[in-house]
C-alpha cells in the first residue's frame, strides 16, 4: 500500500456522498483557506487580521454562515477520518484532492484550514456558534494529526516520520474491523519500518500475520517497541490494571480509546519530563514467560489516600476542596529551613505545590492567561484522581489508583508509574502513568538528593527488578 500511495502522482480521497448542504462546507473551507493565506502575507499583524475576520464571521453569524460552520464540522466528522487504514494515503500521497459527491477541494486548502484551527483553537472555542450540535474545535483532530505527520514527512523526509509508538498513540481513537489493523495499518508510515531493506535481520520489523491472535500481536508490539527504542514509555498507554481483556497489564489495548490525555505532551505544552534522569537507554531484559515484562526501577512510596475521580462536567470547585484537604497532609520539615515551617518536599508552600500538581507542571512563570491555566488543569485532571503517599508526595494518577499502590520510577520512562502488587501471581500490575510533584525531573536518581530522600523516607532509594504481569 505504501508504494502505491508514494508512487501515485495524485490521490483522490473519497469522503462519501454529497448531502443537501455539504457544498457549503466545502466552499467555506476554500474561503477560510484563502483568508488564512492572505493574512499570513501580513507579517506584522497576520494573526490579528485572521482573528478579526473570524470574529466578524461568528459574531455577525447569519443563518447561511452558521450552516457553513456546521457543514465544515460535519465534513471533519465524516467516518473516513476515523478509519485506521486511511492514515497511509493521507501521509504518503504526493498530492491529493478530497471529494464529497462531485464536489472537491484541494488537500492543501484543507490542511491550511486545520492548521489554522489548531493554532487558534482557544479563540475559536469562544467564538464558534454555540447552537451547533457539532463544533469544529471538537472534531478536527483526526485530520490534523494526519496532516501534521504529512507536513513533517514532506519537510524532514524519514526524520519526520513518526515512531510506531507515536503513531499508535495518535491513531488510537480510530476504527478497524480487524483489531490487528490498529498496528498493521501504520507499518508503511512509521520510522522503524519506512526503509525496510530486505537485508535487515529477522525480527527487526513487526511481521504482518493475520493468523496470530490479537492479544499476541499487541504483546509482541510492546516488546518490539521496547527493544527498538530502549525505552519503557509504551507503558504510559496502559489503562488496564484488572487485565479483563485477555492482555497483561503492560500491553496497551489499542482497541480501546484512552480515557484522558497523556502526561507527556510536549507538542502542546513544550515541557518534557525526565523522571528517569539522565535519560539514557535502558537495556532490554528477557522475560521468564510470554505474559511477563521485566523492568528495573526505584520504588519510592505507596499510596495512602485517594481523592474522588474527576469526570467530565464535574464541578471543579467542589472537588478542589476535597483534594486540597489531602494536599495539606503533604508537609515536610527541612532542618536547613526549619524557620519556614512545614512545606512541600520541593520547599514550595503546599498551595503552590498543589497548583503545579493539578496542572501537571505545565504552567510556568507569572502573568499566564487564566484561560491557559484553566485548559491546563482541565486536561490534567480529566479521568484522574489526586492522591498522596505515606511520606508526603502529592500526585495525579489513574482513575483506578487505590490505597496501597506503589509509586515507582522505572528506568527508561519519562514519567513515574503506579504499580499494584499481584498477590496471586506474584509481580506487579501496571495501573498507569502518574504526575508526582517532585519526582518529574530525575530526583529519584539524583545523588545530591539521596540523603534528603533517605532522611524523609527512612530508607535509601535503590534500583530493583520488577516483574510486570
């Protein structure tokens, strides 16, 4: 498939049959793209001019304009965008034209618009007609992710191709009739498989084999990613500690959409965490059996209290007070700064540490717009729980977090992870990734901080082996 799309001079993308008003969405897309290009030519105030135009379109929204917004949203919500296999044609085609019935629009126009929507998402979210049953800012991401991968590949060649893990995470919300295609549909695009010389040793690529059970394919993919990248970041995609889907807890179920956004999200927030510091490669360790993954890391502390889960639409002010009450138990006293009284382990005041925890450290500096703070918090806490540990760490963790779970920093992971002791089978189950304030920048491996941790934890942090099941 890859060679077909790469070799074609142009690809026709069929989005489906036309509807009574779909032409309005296509026409609005063309007008929108032309306006973006015209405003971009003004280097001094291009963004301001585009915002002014969008505000005028939205605020003076006539019935026709409102219909155009709706039709654009419906265009971006068509089933085509959620199909797993279309990623290759979107990313690899040299040129493409989108068709809805007999109407068409250039791929370049569509890309121009979705990049503008992404850049102005917060602004558009406040302007877009509230009566729309489908909002553009809520449905453009499938197209945007593919358009971004396409743009990076065109600009950087193989260096711009996504890794298999990156592609799996981005395309996780897509649909496939055969669940194995959630993996196989990406192999013609990702960096590890892009060159594909026949002289590469056996095992260097994921082999497409539909005779293998879905669960085996997903387990093999994890081992492939760990071996190829010398990283355990694939565990950040795990959300199945109860192992009720036939998979071990360390193998993400790509059939199931994530319930929240990833903690490590540098594309949106810029900051990269390094819980394992320095972030050097971790050696792949052979497993004793097919359902076990062996990892090394540092056990830091265990969970002693867990707040209620934040779910979509829940009142933040009410939940905040109960979470704050837990945060107040995280008081440390430092001999070197005893006059300051109890504070958090980072020497910050407790309220400040709480703020950074519920925004996952994404807000830095002063005079940050309230809307940015609000977005950071909403994305951070969605379908997560605030929890505290026995020695006074505060954290945001998976909704499934329970009292007694362990906070661990594994070698080869950018963020800490919550593990649960498997009393029956031995080893540990992966509960999921966590933001643990004071452990996000290599503190658990910092020799200069070792004495302080030993004093407050009552033991020295030392690496040990974990059997993940």
